[in-house]
C-alpha cells in the first residue's frame, strides 16, 4: 500500500504518492498556488485514493445537508 496526498488549487486537484514528492516538488506546487489537503489515504492505487476522497466528501456533504436541513427559516 502507498500513502496518497492531495494538493488543491481552486477546483483543480492533484494526487501524488507521498513517497514520490520531493521538497522541491512540494515547493513548486505551493508556488503554483496549491495547498495540501488535510486528508491522506493508504491505498493500492491513485484511483482508489480518489475514490476514497470522493466518498469522504460525499459523506461530509450528506451530514451537512442533514444538519442544515433541520434549520429551515
């Protein structure tokens, strides 16, 4: 298994195996305006990491919707 990390810049997201990132590549990403996303996933592939991120995001949206749905004005 490999640990995958995400870097986000607006609506653009880049996925990297953590072991592939050097300090200079992280600096380059930051210069391009990317910020490291707080979640990391241990998976067998980049596609699985993306799937886990999407599932996590959907779970968060569902929870927020349930919470805010009960507070109608």
